[in-house]
């Protein structure tokens, strides 16, 4: 590095452990200058016609498609995502940009209110500069989920990306710049965690969004609350995957593998707790074991690889400790459970059964290729076990009887639940959780309702009757 300041942003290939690039963090006056620039940009950006703002987001979508391979390769290099999944993430992120470019202007339109006299409507006005604190596991998707609706609405954004994917962060900033976003409308910040509170404290910043750990979320929410600013949190999850019967079990097992192993299990909405009724339990566990054991580790940039590394050595070490301690506490290891003897942050695909309250895997989120499977006797026991969690992000229910599956799904305490499909995401569906999984919603129309002033405008005739005033 040419700068002597300590870097907290580095590309470390998790498949080899090799450090490939480092980037210095900015601090102090440089941070203040970036925040001030975003504030000045907001004053102008909000005055642009919404169609012009949407056009910038639409051009960003087109550029993302053009740069698909470059962006996918960068994500794979930085956090170990299988290259096929990295390409899929580019497609998903581009679809979100396209969605808000097309529908955002309608979502931002004035909303008439039905009143007996005169006129009233809600005007959707942007708040100002927003801080987005982003995670490493989906370097493109998570950012555009935050940025796209807010840019169309007229907010400007400061993005503090995760320290392990700096090149992905820079690529996104370049993409919006090349899409003709004015300077300061989208700003990447290489800042330390210590700077985040100071940024939120700035009177220029009007809200904060975080996707990440509970601890980080609590800190951001506390700081935003102290400053009377809105916040949105998408935190951890321990999604349930409930299997009600044996019908279509082969498809159900395939869905379980996809739901657990996508992104090498490093997703907040990955299926983590499999709750299976008696009649299907034995065959489900056996089928899941065989599928897990067929996965082959390797270079995630190689099309033939089916098991990538975890994002970092620390992530692999932490998951291995959780598995080992859970087994030491009396759980049964069906398969896997160990580090793979090769360079990189690899862990064997793992299945644990016999997990009980008090064991680490019962209450903690397992962020990686490890599944906990429970046997239950009936629907009521399945629902009770599903809801015995501090998390409430997503979940899924599989069953041939759709009405039965619907009834079970409606009793699961989560922000999202899918029937006969693992928890997933798409631009036109709201995304978010409850309990310790956070609050607020992203995507869909609701994605433009978090950081907005829904201002009431009431118009009456000059001779209208004066009524009681209270406040």
C-alpha cells in the first residue's frame, strides 16, 4: 500500500488464503468531506424528475448485464461464491435495478386520500443522505436492494461495504458513476467500524440501513435512535424447513439441498433447521446425507466445483467450533463435521441430529454447510419447534396437501414463509424479518416506504369551516 494507514479492506482469496489486494480506509476529514458531498448532491438530486433518476438506475442495470462476467469473477475471487451462483447474483441484482427503474416512479407518485371535503394526498418525499452498512455474502444483491429504491426516490446513499469484498464495492461505485449518477449520489466508503457511529451522528445523514450481525445491528439501531433517525435492519436467521409428508420426497430433498447449500450455506435465509414428521424422517435424513456426500470441494471459479469455501478462515473456524461443541454436548453427527484437508476455508457438508435445547446448534445460527434435522410427531410439534427461536426471518413448509401446508405456514412466526419452495427473493416481493432478525422491509413497493417522508398535503377552500385543532 502507498498509504501508511492500517487497511481493513482486503481481497483474500478464501479458496487459497492468499492476500491479493489491500485498500486503505479513510478517516476524519476525508469521511466528513464524503458525507458533505453526498448532502450537497442530495439537494440537487431530489430536484431531478423522478423519470431521470429512474433512468440512471435503468442504465446501471444495463451496465451490470454487460459486466456480468467481470462482476461474477470478482465476487467469486473475494468471498468464494461458486461462479454459477455469482452469475446468478448478477442477474438478480440487475433485475432489481430494472424493477425500480420501471416501477419506482409509480411507487413514488402522490397517493390521493378519500376525504369528504376538499383534497388530500400523501406526497412521497426523500429524506436525504442514507448510510448503508452492507455484508459480504451477497456483494451485489444486498447493495442494490438498498440503493435502487432510494436512488429513484431521490435519496443519496453512502455505502460502507464489508471489508473482504473491496473490489466488488469499487466495481459497484464505478457502475453507478458510468450510469451517469452525479457525483455524491452513490458513494463507496472504505471506513472502519469506528467511523460508522460518527457518520450516523452527522446532521447531513438522515437514516441508516444495515444487513449483518445482531451485534452490529444493535449498534446501528442504538445510534440512529439516539439521533432520532429511522433505521432498517436485516440480521441473522435460522430458517425452518418443515416437511409434512413423504409425497414428492425426492423433490423435497432436492429443495433442502438447494436451500441449505446455496452460497455454501452463507445466507441469512438459508434453510438451517429441518423439521420432519415421523413418516418422512428416516428417508429424508438418508437422502440428504447422500446428496451432501456427493458435493465436491474445489476452486469456486471452476464450473465443476459443487462445494466452495467459506468466506474466510475465521468463518470456517467458527463453524467448526459450533459443530464440534454441539456434538460434544450429545448430538449425533450423521455426516461431515470437519475441516477439509486442503488449502482454503473448506468445511465438510454436515448433518446433525438429536439436537436439544441448551446445545449450541439449537439456538445459534449456523452460517455455512451444516444442517440440523429434527424429528416431530405432528403439525403442532413442528410449529412449536419452529417458533422456539430468537430469529424470525424466513421459513418454508413442504406438503402435498396445500391447505394443510398453508395452515402450518400461517402459524410460523417469521417475516416471510414459502410453501413448497425454500425461502427465496425476487424484486416484487417484500423481504424482511421479525424478532432478532430485524425490522423493516426491502424490495417491492415497500422498499420505497422505509426512508421516505409520506407528507400529508391537505387543501381546503378559503371559506372552509374551521375545526378543532389538537396535537
